[in-house]
């Protein structure tokens, strides 16, 4: 009973062929099309760039006396740290993702709070309204902002017409455009976990705080906000992680001078045809971004589970 | 919630919804613009819808996208459902953490990295085994199945997690084989989740740009790839018309789904 499944179901769990098929088919597919590609990438990250099709040198060669020789090239890796372009692009990606996460939190929190506190009939409708833009194409939502933000676009025309500004604002092809559009595109990822946490929250705690004389703002700061931390953490991760690797938005509305890490990988691959360096950058992103985050989440989940076990 | 705080909250909500919908609304409005300049209004016209419907490149790409999305969604639903079932019901087996990691990693992997890795593997496989011959519908579909499976698995897993096992137990107690239980009890119960997962996979596949960019060949350009290459050059009213059509389809589909669900809830209640 440790696992929480009744022992009768354990019979399915211990079954032979069916069970092997249920695990084996997905494992085979993902091994072939997810794990293997990364091993290939890792191998290429240690090979050398040549002129040819494909533009990669072998890392295992046969010497004259018939022995296999393994040649590992680490110059792709030394570029990553000696050429500031890669580090700058990586730091810019982290910074952009951070700004996006903060913007999503600032816009999303009041919305999620308002939906969670609205009457039950309204709640589902509002939730639908929030999710619906998410179902339309990502590319189309980004495209909509191109027409709004460009120099003779809708926003500038509106502001000029209202006499708020006298010169068109140069937003398109700057980092500002990237921040705005990324906050727009990633908002649902922040909103939904926030809503889920706020909706489940025990309102009697808020009432207790107010009964004891706390002002609404103090109650929010000391009760509501701490209680919604799981939603904030989940939403922030869901926004931050994909935002670091975002490619389409900086390409379409950002400036070519402010490349993020995904664009660097893309350029190395397609424009410079330097596959080993592109592979090394890709591997480095996995090493420096994903593995720390996954470890963090895993450690957190483990400590939560321990705390829960200790409490019961 | 009373007084000015309630009003402030409502104002925030309305402003947020305006932020979400205003860009979409401008797309639809300007798709009916007569002018070839997207942002200068000259009059109402459906001219650009006509241009779109006579654009062979767009039509071919749209058909290909639908074909790939149908295949990918179906494949991903099969693999993802099996994986989601394994993740929630088989608590212990050898390599479970590797299995979990492999199944769910595509959710957090930047698309550009998955795309490059797949392309490198396809190139390597072609060099080593002579297969696949270049890249086309086959490679793009395989790539889509892979990342969509992760989303399907998580939907199915969370559905099964909050699911009463007593029905499955009862069937087992009455002597049904595990496979029979899965087909006759578990599957029908999680069918709504499977349909939702299929729809999610379909929409992810038909919308994908980055992974498709790496795994498509000259004969398998999908609709998002055509749109991407065109809008890199700037805005065009024809794309607005396409966007409006997509928005109408999504709007129609969600409305129908909501109505069906509401009616079913009403009949079950009665």
C-alpha cells in the first residue's frame, strides 16, 4: 500500500506482455526520437567542422595499422567561453526571460485573483476567455503585434492621433517589443497555475486575519501572497524555462543586434553551417539551464514529500 | 470583496482581457481592409480572402499541415496514453526515472534544441543506413509525434491520478483479464481526457514552427513555415485574412465544444 495503489491493481502492474508493451512502446519511441538525437548532438559537439555534406568530421577513425582512433575536439567548447558573443547572448536570454516572468506575474496575478474570487457562474466563462487566445496560433498572435508596434503601426497612429506623442515611438525591433510580446504570449502559462492555487485557497484564513484587525493590504501581504507561493513558483517556471529558449519572438519583433541564445544556435547551424559549434551551444544550454532547474524542482518535490511524510 | 478594491480588481481583469483580445481583434478588423497597406484603413473589402484562396503555395501548405497534424495527433495520442498510464499505474519498474525523464523532458526542452538534435540524428541515420532519404512528411511527423506525446502523457497521467480505481478492481475481482479491464473499463472512463489530449496534440502540431523548420524538407513545407517566411519580410493583408480564418475556426470549435459540454451536463442533471 506504500504506493497508494490497491493490491488487486498490482496484478496489472505485475502482468507480463501487456505491461511490457505499455512501457516498451513509448520508451522505444522516445528513446529513438528524443534520447538518441541528444546523444548524436553530444557526439557532434566533440567533433570538428569540415567543408562537406554533412559538415562534420568523424571522431572515430581507422589508423594505418587498423586500430580505431578516437579524436575528441574540444575547440568548439573553448569558443563558447572565449568568444563573448555566446555568454552575452546567454545572459541576455536569462535577463529577457526574467523580465517576461515578472511582467506575466504583474499582469497575471490580479487577473487570476479576480477570476478566483468571482462568482461560480462567471468563473468558468472568464477562464474560457483567458484560455481561448492560447488556442489560436502562436505565430498569429506574434504577427498581430507586428502590425501594432511597427513605426507606422496601430499604436503609433493611435497615440499620434490622440496627440500623446508627436514623433512615432521606435518600439519595433527593440528589446521593448520582445518584452511586450513575450509577456503576451506566455501570460496563460502564468495565469492558470496562479488561478488553480488561488481558487483552492482556504478563505477562512483571510477572514481570520481580518477579524484579528489586519488591514486588507497587510492580509494580502502576510496571508494571501504566501499561500499562493506554489502557484507563483509553478507559473514562473512555466514562463521562464521556455522564455530562455524563445526563438520566434526575438526573430520577428526584436533587433538582430540583440540575439538571444536560440538565435545564436540557429545562425551557427544554418548561416555559418558550423554544426559542431551549434551542437556545443545546444549541449551547453541543456547543461546550464535545464539540468539545474530540473534538479531544483526534483529536490523541492522530494523535500515536500518528506515534509508531508513527517507530518502524517 | 467590496468598495474600491473590488472595482480595482475588476478594472485589472478587464484591462488584462483587453490586452489579450485587442491584438486579435485588430487582426480580424484589418483583414477586411481594402488597402494593401495593412495599417491604413481605406474601406471594407473581402479582397484579401480572395487572394488567399487563390494562393497555391498557401493552400498546398495548409493541406499538408492538416495531414501531418492528423497523423501526429493520432500517433502521439497512442504513445502518450500508454506512457501516461504507465506513469500513473506502474509505480515501480526498472528504469522508471529514465522513462519519466524521457517522456516529460520535451515539455521543458527549448524547441530549437530538440529540432537541431532531431535533424542531426536524421542526417546521421541517412549517412549510416541510407534512411531517411532527405527530410519530408515522414521526418516531420515523427518529430511532431515525439513532442506531442509528452503533452498527451501529462494530460492522461493527471486524469488517471484523480481517478477512482474501485471500478477497475471490481472488474479484476470478477475475473476479467488485465488487458480486458484496460480496454473495457479504463479506456471508456478516460475517453474525454483522450479526446482533449488529441485536440491538444493536433493544435500543437498544426502550429509548430521551430521543430518543423529543422525536420521538414523542400516537399513538406507546412503552413506555419510559409507564414513564418512571409512575415519575416513584414506584415501583409493576406496573412491577416488567414489569421482571421484561423481565429473564426478556433472560436467556432470552442463555442461548439462548450455548448456540447453544457448540454451533456444539463441532461445528466435532469
